[in-house]
């Protein structure tokens, strides 16, 4: 490591984070089903993931109201506490297009029990998003946020706005900016940032599990992965094998996870179908409409559903072989 900045007072713990999807009631307005969400969050925690990410892309955050975002954080915190994990990391999506909105979302998340805030760059008027705008945005939100900030790099969701490693390195100097999630898939950012910073100074996470091992080999700290909604135990096992030094077994499982995760790359609808099909019954959430996208978006058709089952089926046996995590 080459940076001499101080360690962050509250680093984001290493491991596997699941960006949880949103579950809705089978009504015309698709209100959030908080009872089903509680069951589902508890299932994911028992499945061994190291943290939950609320109101991220997989949760259809742009389709959620501020009050819904806040209540989902409360439900996640309650689910973790009830299982005996009172300190379980809960990361809240706080992405807003304005600085003011993002600061308020950070305060809402903190009030509801959130530990960290995941923040996309502004992107509404993309031609106006200069480096100075990005840096000032993150610094001002971090200055006013009661929870540490995790930079969220996802150009596909931000009109192509990309955060290069130099900008992130500059932002890493801030005492309340603790890490980044790289859904951009740029492994070069991992190695450049981890060469500069230790995990405690500024941690780096893959944005999906199909390149978890490459990220870890490059010095990264884990991943935030949508397939965690479907097979949480399989991804948690992959991370555990790596931590235990079982690289040959980890490499084999990495390939299997990557083959299954390509279904999640197809969008929210296939991911939600997969979660409903494979994980829903085990979590006690059996209404398939709970896993439909929020309107105006539509669920996957039969052909896509059949394909999703085909490319993910091979992880079922692995998932069922791993015991539940037990609380204190």
C-alpha cells in the first residue's frame, strides 16, 4: 500500500453482500409487502451473506419512494436482530439526483438503522457531470451524512457516467468515504485502488460474483451480487473456500456461479423470477407475483423463464448442501 491516509473509523466489513430485491403485494398499486420482505431478508441472512444492500439497482430503487426505502431498512435491521445478529451490516441505497436528496436519504437510512450509504454519481444532465461536479457531490454528501459512504460505479445505470480510479482515489481521501462497488466490471480499478489503499482505508468490491475470485486475487474485499438473492449459500461458500485457502475448489465453484449469474445479467425481471422460483419457497414467500417487477415493467415470459431455470439449476444441489447460519 502506498497511501498514508488514516484508517477509516468504520470500514465496510469484507465479504459477500446481497443487493436485495423488492417484494410487492399482488394488488393494482403493488405496495411493498413488508411481511414477505422480513421473511426473505431472514432467509438471506441465514444463507450466510455478510451484509444486505437495500434500495440498490436490484431493488428497483428508482421505483421506490423515500418512505418505502426507509421502512425496508427498518425491516432488514429487525430481521437481523431477531436472528441474533444485531451488528449485521445493512447498507442503504441513498442515490438521489441532487445533493440535497442524497443527504436526506442518508439521514433517513441512519434513522432506520442503516450502517452505510451506497451512492451513485449524479447523471440526470450528463453533459454537465464534470469531474468537479462528481467530486463536490460526493464530498458534500459525505460531509453531511451520518453514515459512511460507499461509491457505486455503474455507468450503465448513469447515462454512461464512469468513475475512473483517479477520481475514486481522490474521493478515498475523505474520512467518511470508505469504499466502492464496481458494477462497471473494471478489474483494473481493483488493482490500482488496492495498490494504493488497504481495506481499512478504502475497500473495493466486485459488483457481481462472476468475477469474485479475480477481484479477491487483485486485493479486493468481496462482492455485491444480485445472484445472492437466488443462491446466497453458494456465493457465501465460494467466498469461504477462498478465505480458507482452498483455491482449487473455489475456482471450480467460481465457474459454476458465473454460469448461473449470466441469467441475472439479463435484467431485473429474470433475476426476480429466479429468486421467486429457487429461493421464494424456501424463504416462505410463495406468491409468484411478489417477485414481479414494479409497473410499468413486466415479468419475464415463459421462454425466458425456462432458460433461467436451465442455466441456474446446477447450483441447487450445492445450495441445499450448505447448512444455515445460526445466530448468537
